[in-house]
């Protein structure tokens, strides 16, 4: 059975643009936390 174009347009699911942005932001944050813990740098005076 094949779906019509109208039926295909009614299907919801997957990941949206904001989901991708959130995942990328979370990965950058986690990498930054790990980097700061493993390689702490002193603040310049």
C-alpha cells in the first residue's frame, strides 16, 4: 500500500531544527565542562 502525498504530509515525527540546535549546544557545553575540568587554566591578571 502506498501513501498519497496528502497522507505523507500528515505524518508527524523526527527531529526539528530546534532539536538539532539543542543537541549541538549540549555537546559543546559538555565538551567545555570536561575540558575545563581536565585542563584548568588560571585567569589572566
